[in-house]
């Protein structure tokens, strides 16, 4: 017994130092900030309507981070990607075991079992190989992510940085590029389409494998109905909605203002929020219509 006590005392300090070192490494393992990608210059009018936007310096349509995520998208992405998101600590052990068994059964990787928190980490560590070691790192960092951010903040990080096909990154940019309006104004069918896109954006998006995309969307709509989130009528009508054909051009109601603000931003394009102007979009459109009409009248009379 005395020998055991002496042995324990002997290693108490080394083990204490090791514990403190590992704890410190864990506490500081998460980069701050997590994402440093350049973002678009986005200009809103006084009523939060989109006036215009300029593409980010890296050629991506990536809108600035927004704290609030459209309610329908929150519901849809949790139903599709991570049903126990609200209760797990960043890692879903049941999902990992299920994914492992499925991969073993099919003798290939068909599921990763990643939670939304783990996917946020993967997005932040872009370009890393999909290995077991990397998966372990994602698990560790995901638990640390949950200690730093609330569930709402983690969803916002995912929504702002998830890929949606082509050079479209983030929910709000995707909503405008594919549907021409904000994510808060989308139908359940449109929201479900965007919710399934980040799962494999390079393979499935509105411009490629449209039938497979529609099947994934409809499967999510069925799950939303099964969970009691939407009713049978909404589910049936949503399935009849068409997928977007191609990316749309964004509004450009105040091009001179948008360009001026773009040029005034730092070279890395890292603005922290959208710019809200004092312009009213309806007044702007009316004035532009009057100017265009008079311009054409003067031009017909050879007055320049």
C-alpha cells in the first residue's frame, strides 16, 4: 500500500503537468476567427431590400455573415443533416456508429455521420483529406466549438459558409442566386432544395443531376411531413414546384453606390456586415424609370 502511495505521489506532478498541457491545448485549439474568407459587398436599402452586391475577391458569391438564419432553413437543415443537433455536444455517437456500420456493409464510404458542428469545422479546415485522423480532429474541434458558440451561432456559421454549387457560398447568396429573394421569403420547397445542396454541391446542384436533386428534396419534404412540421397538402404542393433552372443575376438598383462602397472596403474584402443605406428602393426605381424615359425622348431628338 505504501509503495502504491509513493508511486502515485511520484507521478502526481508529471500527470498534473500533462493534464494542464492537454487542457490548455484543447481550450485554445479552435482558431479565432474561424473563417477569414473574403465576402461580397452587399448594399441594402432603408427597408432591408437588396439594392446590389459585388462578388467577393476570390470569385465567390459569399454574403457577409448574418446572425439570424431563416427559420424554415433551420428546421429543414436539422431534419436533413442532424436530427439530434439540439441535444448532442457536437458529436452524435449514434450517427457515427450507424455510418460506420453502413460503410462496412457497403464496403465504401457512403456516410460520414458528421453533425452540423463537425461540418462547420470541416468547412473551416477546407482542403483537408477525408481520413480517420482528420475525422478525429473534427470530433475534438466540434466539441470545442460547442463550448464557444451557442446552437444558434453554430447554425449561423454553417448557413454562412456552406457551399451551394458552383461559386455560390452561404444560404443568403444561394437564395438570391437561385430564387431572386431572401432566404426568409422562400417556400418550403425552395428551402428544402437549398437544405440538401451542401450535402454534395459539386455533384448535385440546379445545373447538374436535376432528377437526383429533386429526389433528395422530395425525400426531405416527406421527412418534414413525417415529423409533423408541414401538413400533407403543403408536402404535396411543394413537390410540384420546379427546381431553379440556372443562377440569376442579382439586383443592381444603385450601381454607383455599390461600386463606391466596394472600392472603399479593405483589399481582402473582409467586411463584417452588409451596408444599410438611406435609399428607398421603390423611390430609386421610380426615379430611374423617369430618367430612362427622358433620356430616350431626348435621344430621339438627337439631344445628348
